[in-house]
């Protein structure tokens, strides 16, 4: 048992030479990309669109933070959460309320970056405290219900949240003077983009490091033990309800952080219907497709899903409609976006059937899943 | 007072439809402990089939009574067979290979199937038929012709109980009675109850558990198919996303009645129908979902065994 755990923690990638490891290549590339957007120019030239890949990268970073939050709850602690969008929305709307000119708070982006996770985490604590003891699928339904209630409340409290219009405009992050002047002459849009790009990228990198460390700490092992066998964990003197609640509230807080970034990036909280059940499921999709409980997998899942949704699908729609020359341009089948739920649904079904551990699994989850399948 | 009485009637009739859908959830959950997320979307697909058939037969509110009396039962039979068969096929292809897997796997698969169905509903709504509003967007709500007479049975009274209400209530009650007799009186029904109680013991007693599960999906789907036609005839508007919301309301009903409990699901459906009608009237229709899901959360926290159920407490 001990030997198996050690092997799982070490992972297979560690034997490779350091300069070949993926993060050593990817992190500098991402750090430099906004100044050398080669792929952007290529895509724009080939497909004849105004699609900006560097803008989409910001979305991927934010979405990956959200996916990491869900991974903490579902992947590590095994709590099936179907309402992550609610905490994302709470983060976005508290950022809106705390920074927008309409209200007296106006604490600015950095203040909101602290306040939004705190508020979302509190909401997670408040929802989790009475419900965390429920059995797995009941918890799933409670979180699903909470997601819908949050959306409806945000939509209907029109004099606070501006209802379906959403709160806007949200202020851009304030940066030190030397940074602002370094890019002097550039349009404010470019400054906003650069600030969001690096803030999101650094927060994501920071979270990845935190989670990596967590996997080796007592707390992280408690989460995983809980997922693998709740009864055995309780027998080892760990309080399951308390541990679950920590995972739930921490996940909610990180989702709130993602919400703060999301709203600031868009400069609007967007309409509450954005944060619906399908959004929660999309985050779940990327955690599951990438690999439950696997950091690399979740990042990959977020990248794959958003690339599909925001890059591939508009490009394909564009291509299909251009080649069908007029005739069927308005038809429901010719817009590739209309196929997305069929494809996501099929992906979920096929993954569960063929590769339940995900595309890039954590070795421990893989062992667990295959062990369980042999049991009956 | 009259508004209140009218809302009670509306709520009870609506509740019948929720009860029919809730039965499908509760039966599957009772045996597999699987929340079949795709059930609501199956209901939606069946209602699209019903509307397609209505369009093909050229029925509308002006059609003669005799032709309707033949056509509607025919449509019901086709939709019941379609939904039951589709549910059976989905179980066979998707859930059955996952029987030994961790519980997360079939649940996630069910969510996947639900989205595939929803997407098919979107495409279905784009059919070039008059009933689908050819030319309008595929995603638009579709009008279902008002085929049942809306004559008030109470004569000139301003309180309305229509022929339509009566047809919905009586036919639903008949179907539920049939189901109840099937589960309590037949051999297969007994096998279902045994499997729900303890699958391993049932297998040891020589029950073909996979066949029983298949039959459960078949029957749950068939009920959804029946509910779909009734819903179209009663509500008169269908939409490709309605499966999700109605499915959740029905699931709430199943939880309310104690999940796995067949009479409980019917009572739960009626209660949800009533609560929905009353909250629309006295709280405001825009709060409907918040009220119902708030109730769902409260029940799960305070009485997870359901309001009427006293099923054995789950260990750990």
C-alpha cells in the first residue's frame, strides 16, 4: 500500500530530464505570447476572420482556474458538485457590486480580487454546512438547486444586480505607473488585455503550485482518502464532514476568484443567465474529460474545451457556411455551434465508457477506477 | 377565494403531468440509485414526436371529434412505444456496461445523454413542417394545437374545470392505477420490487436483474412518452429545453415523495404542481424556480427520506 502511494505521488514524468518537462516549455511561451502573437496572424490569414487567439487565452486561464476549483471538490474530495456556476456568479456579481461606479464601495479590482473569493467562500460555507453530510447524489441535487436559485435571484433582484443587463462597466485593474507608462501609446484596450492576461496567468500558475503542494500535504491526502473510502477515513480519526466542508468552501472561494477575473475581463458581470446549469456542466465536462483529480488533466481539459467552443466552432461554422454558398446559411444544422451539446454529451458518454480516468489521468485515480471495475 | 380555487385546480392538473414524469425517475432510482438526468429530455423528445405526428395527420383545433378520438390514442401509443424503446436502448448501450463502475460514471453518462437529447430536440425543431413554424428559428417554442375541448363543466360559473382538465386527470389516474397493479400483482412487478430491495439477493433467487432493469427503463420511458402527449395537449407549448426544467420539477416531486416510492412520487407530483401554481399566483412567476428549488434543498436537508416515505435509512 505504502509503495503504491509513493509511486503514485512521484508520477511518471519526473524521470524525464528537467528541460524536457512540459511546464518549462509552456510557461515561457505563454509569458511571451502577447508580444509575439504568431498563431493569431496565421489563423487570421488562413481563415479570414478577426478571431483573436490571445484574447481567448485569457478566457482559457480563467476557465482553468474555475476548473481547478471544481477539481478540488469533485476530483480530490469526491463531492459531486453540479452548481459551480453559482459560486462563479457570486464572485462575478460581488466584484460588480463592489467596483462599479453605481455603488459607493468602489474598492477597485485588487480589492475585489480579495473580497469576491471571501464572499463566494462564505456562500459555500453557508450552503455546505447543513448539506455536506448528504449522500453523494443528494448533494449533487442540492448544489444543482442552489445554482438555479442563485441565477433566478440574481436575475430578479433587478435594483441591485441590474437584472438581465448585468452590472457594467467594471474598472480595469490598476497597475503600477512604470508598467502603465511602459506601454504608453497603446490603446487602453491593449492595456486592459495585457493586465488581465498576466494577472490570470500568474494566478493560475500560483494555484497550480498550491494544488501541487496540497497533494503532498496532510490536508490534501485527507481529501483523497475521503474520496477513496469515507468509512476507512473516518476510522482513521478524520472528521469527514469537516474535511468535506473545507474542500467545498475552498472550491467555492476559488470559483469566486475566477468569477472576479471573468467579470473584470469582460468589464461587465454579464446577464445572470450566463451562469446556468449548462455552464456548471461545461466545467464538469472539462474536469472529467481531462481527468478527475489530475492537475495536468484539468488544465488540458479546460484548454481543449474552450478551444473547441471559442476557436474551432466559430471557425468551422464560418467554413461550412462559406462553402454552402448562401443556400443553407440560416439552417440549424449548418451552424457548428448548434452541435456543441451533442458533441459534449457524446464525449461524456464515451469517456465514461472507454476512459473514465480522463485523457491525462492522475495515476492514483486510474488505479482506483480500474481496481473498482474488477471488483464485482 | 375563487382565484385560490382556480389555482388549486390548475396545480392539481399540472401535478398529474409531473407525477407521470416523477414515476420514471423514482422507478429507475429505486433500482439503480441512478438519477436519470436524461429522463426529462426523453419526455421532451416524445413531445416533439407527438407534435410531428399531429402535423403529419393535419390535426388542429377545428378537426372533428371522431377523427381526434382515433388519432389521439394512436399518437399516445406511438409516443409511448418510442419513449419506452428509446429509454431501453439507452440503458442497454450506455448504463448497462457501467453497472460495476463507481456511481459517478452512470450519473455523468446520464448528463451526457441528456445533452445529446436536448441537442436532437433543437435539430428536430428545425424540421421543415408547418407545425414547427417553418421559417422561424429551430430553438423557438413550438405551439401545440389545442385539440381537446375547453368547455367548462361547471356551466356559466367563473370557476373553470374544463373537459381538457378532466381528460388529463382521468387518463393519468388510469395509467397510474395500471402501473400500481402491474408492480403489485404481476411476476415482473414483484421481480422489480425484489431487485429494488436488494439486487444481489434478487439475483440469487434466480431473477434476471438486467432484464428487470431493462423493463424498468422501458416502463419509465413509456410513462414519460404518455406524459409528453398529455403535456402537449394540456400546456400547448413545447420547447427543446423544457425537458430540463420539467425533469427537475419531477425529480423534486420524486424526492418529496421519498425517492423509490411509487405512490409517493404521485403525491409528490401533485404537491409540486400545487406549490408551483400557488407560488406563481402569490409570489410571482419569475420566482417559480427559486421557490421550488428552495423547497427541494429544504427537503433534502431536513427530511431526505421524503415527506411521505419512511424508507430504511441508508448506512453511511
